[in-house]
């Protein structure tokens, strides 16, 4: 999701997970494989890990903004992903690995999705 590790961020993440579940989605967990994922929903696309974005593209998994989730809920129907698509130019060009002079707050805010999907092909 790109939300930080604060109590408020945890509450917001839980609310988004509840919204996704209400729409019939299953939220990816650590053990989730790419073959089980239908969409990557980004709260802050600029914090999405480029490797995760590229992997989603290779697997034909749409990467959309969180507004897609809200709009699907608002009209009680799935919306076309095209209007909500996260483009490569929305991502940061590079996020330095921890310990390599990277900004600690940026690293702590890295996409929840990137952490969940790390190492899953």
C-alpha cells in the first residue's frame, strides 16, 4: 500500500483490506504466488518498488491506483483498469537499498505490496 508503520497507517491499511474484501478480493499475503494475484493496488504509486512493477507487467497483472478500488465500491461494479493504471513514469527511478545512504522515511514507507510479493514468482 505504501503506507508507513504508524498506528494510523496500520488502521488505514486495514480499512483498505476490508474494502477490498467487501468487493470480493483476497488481499495478498506473504505466501501469495503471482499466479493468484489479479491486481496490484497502489496507495502511493511513486513508492512502488520498480522490480514489483516490472514483475506485474511480465505477469500481465494490472497495476492501479487506490482510486480504482474506491470507484469500484462507489458504483458497485468493476471499473476498467485503464483509467487508473499506474504508469512507469509515476515510479521513482530508483530506491537505494537500506544502508546505502537512502532516506530512512522513504524506505520505511516502501510499498506494502513490494514487501508482500518479494521473492514470489
